[in-house]
């Protein structure tokens, strides 16, 4: 009798040669066992080996589907795909003339005397100058953070790690939206934190679900993206924010508010930090506003939490570099950041227009001012299979499985990042993806094409029903 690895090798060869295509469903394990004259337990080991190699993905209650013609790392989260000609996975906006705009502020830092100071380590609380600059940058509407509550990290991800690390002990529980920023899942895993999905609808997290999750077993914190949620683009309306603020105030539940994309929204409303200042730890950064290579992260924390979060920044090695911090102060002060934000807002609107033109008729949830979109795929596509098929066409997209928190809920969707590719390449890639989706995994014509939503909150179908909330 064949060893299960040998059988897995033959299946892998069929996938590599295209006899089994991305998105194609394998037979149930019992049927596979009968066909190959092996025990059901051996068939189970074959399928487990294929999953381990990243060649197939098993979906509870639905079956096992071909994922890729090459091994894909399990649990990937926004990793760089060097083979992709067009990368719609990583999402770092850049505008023409950006380097020329940034360069003048750096020139004074290159003098030997200034460079000596700029190359020293930065404290978690930066400098008075840096705190004032960050407070001015983060101010919105009637809200302006107290500069004395601003801390600095190398980037926004490190600000998230430091705030969660200061709030939650290993084994603690953190409430999150059902679809969440993938690095938060990685951070939680490294810190020994359990993520607990709370129910969300077209307006964002449901306050009653937060309360129910806390009552079932106490939560240590809540992580939210209330403005331009990644990946769904939802911006939580004012009334829902007030409901959530009342719940966390009643529970005394700390909140980490991620506002990394909020700069694109022309009227985001007050941050959650303005509604529950005793509990909310606001995190943001310059990687999207400016550039990922020379950046800084910000954390605005409650007054009585400054020392604890600063200690977490130091112990985690997440401090900002003094050079990057000084550059940020100069870019904020001379208006460079404001000019980049204005240019990127205009660019995002143009790219959303390309998206609407290419994917008209599909169920796409997006904000007209955002840099990404959530595409609910037509039947019979599955997220991992579609991502693999897109990769075969030289296009990297992020399968919805990268964002899910509950492994039992598998969204048949992909996130499209619109920021990194040049606009002509983006337009061509979107047209290719539309044709691929319409053709189906094996050239079939999938049914169930649904309408386009660009309101950032509701993915409406062609018959007017609201899109499926996750």
C-alpha cells in the first residue's frame, strides 16, 4: 500500500501540472479513500499533508479546495509576494514627486553636528517639540490630544503591540471585530493573547455583543478600527460610537483605537478617544501619510497609563529612531505632511473610480475615499483559490482568510489594496481579476453577481439587500 506521502506527492504533481486547478474542490475523504483503495484514516493523512504544504485549504462544512500550484506559507498575513507583477496585497500609498517633497527637510539633519544628535536613541516620550507636532497632526475637529499623553514608537504596528502588551497579560482576552488587521493576530499570538470576535453589522461593532463577550469571560481590552476599517472600509457612525463608548465606560474596559487610515476621511467625526478619554489608547503613524521606510508611530494614552505604556515601548524595543522622529517633526511643521495627505486623498478617489469601473456588477464594499476594497467573490470561487489563481496571472491579492478571527467562518472574499501599484497597472490588474472572477475556477460561469457599494458601510446586492456582515 502506498505511503500517504507518496499519494500526496502525486496530488501535488497534478496541481503543479494544472490537472487540478486553484479553487477546484477535492472529493470527500471517504470517496477519495475508495477511489485509491486506501483506508479513510490514510486519506485523512493525505489531505492533512497537502494542507501542511499549503497546496489545499480545508473549509469546515464545505470541503477541501486546491489553493495553489506552489506551497503557500500557512497563516500568512500581508507578506510581500516578490513574484507578483502587480501587488494589490501590500498597501503603501506614494504620489509623484513625493521624494522631492520630503528631501528638503532632511538636508539640515545631514550636517555632522545635527546628525550626531539625530542618531541617538529616542525616549518613548520623544521631545517636547515632537509631542507638540504629533498633537497638532492628530487633532481633528474640536479634539486635540494633550501633548503630555503622546508616546512614540517606530511605527503604528509597534504602537499597537506596546499598548496591548501594557494592557493584557498572557492568557488575557481582547475583543476584536470579526475581520481584523492581520498583524494584530500575529501580535496577539506572540503576546499569548486570545482574540475574541464581537459581532459587527454594516455600521461596525455592535455594543451589545461587546457586553455579551465581556460577560461570558472578562475582556482585558477592545481593539477597534472605527474609521475606514481594514478590510471592509466601514466608518462607524456617531450614534454607534456613542453606544460603544457608554458600554466601555460602564465596564471600565480599555480600548485600543487604530486610526492609521483616518487621514483619508474628510469628515471622520471625533475619534473614540474623545468619547472615552479615560480608557482609549489611540494609535496612528506616518507610514501611510508619508512613507513606510522612514516613519514613526504615535500612541495617545490615558494620563494614568503613560508610564506603563512607555515601559512597554522600552522593554519591547519599539522606540522610535531619533532621526525619523526629527524628520517627522520637520515634515509636520513645514506642511509637507499636509501636502502629501491632500495628494493622497485625490489619488485614492481616482483609484476608487478605476475599481468601480472594472468591478461593476460584483459585490464590492469600499469607501470612495479609501485605498482598499472588500470583494465578496461570486460562486463557486473560494478566497484562497482565487488568490492563487490571481497569483498565476501575476497579481497578488489578500484572501479573506488572512483577516478572519473565527476559523469556523470563512469569508469567500479578498481584499484589494489600491495604493501600491501604478494607476495604469492597477486598471489592467482589476480588469484581469474581473475576467477571472466571471470565468470561474474551471471556466464555469458563476452565478450570483451582485451590486457595487461605495458608501463604506453597506455592500448592497443587485436586489437591494444589504451585503453580508462579518
